[in-house]
């Protein structure tokens, strides 16, 4: 469980510092600040995705909340698919217009997973 908590700490710190590095405006040349934003975004999204998948693996072994293993895994795979789609849209000028929509799908998956975990912890449901 320590790995999941550690990944959530990385996620939280990355979310805090990303606002100091704004992304480049569409169509503008890449800047150092924009590159840093991209790297921090990869850390942010990757840490949440790995945490969801790892939690699903841990829950599948049994114990409290065992029944939510597949839900955590589903959120994790939705995050992973969104990240893959974001990379695809960034590399294709024809698909680039979908990047923002796909990023929003990723955020919905992250927020949904965090909400599920938060509610369970708050209610101590097992």
C-alpha cells in the first residue's frame, strides 16, 4: 500500500507545481517552460494511473474492499488509454484538435478514482 500512497504524494506535488509552468499556446514554438509543463503532466498523469492499477492489484489479493479491485483497475486502464490517446493526438496534426477533449476524459477518470477511494476511506466501507 506504501507504493500507492507514495504515488499519490507524487501526484499531489506535481499538481501543485504544474501551475508554475504554463503550457505553450497552441501553434507557438516550444519553450523551456512548456517542456517542463509537459514533463510534469506526464509525472502527474502517470503517477495517478500507476496508483490506480497498483491499488487494483493489491485489492485483488483479498481483504477489505476486495470487491473494488476491478473498479480501480477499470479506472486505471481508462487513464492509461486516455494517456495513449493524448500522445497520439499530440503527434498528429489532424487529431490535435481532440487533445483537450481526451485530456478531460483523463481528468474525469482520475477524479472518479480519487472520489471512489476518498468516499470509501471516509465511510470506512469494506
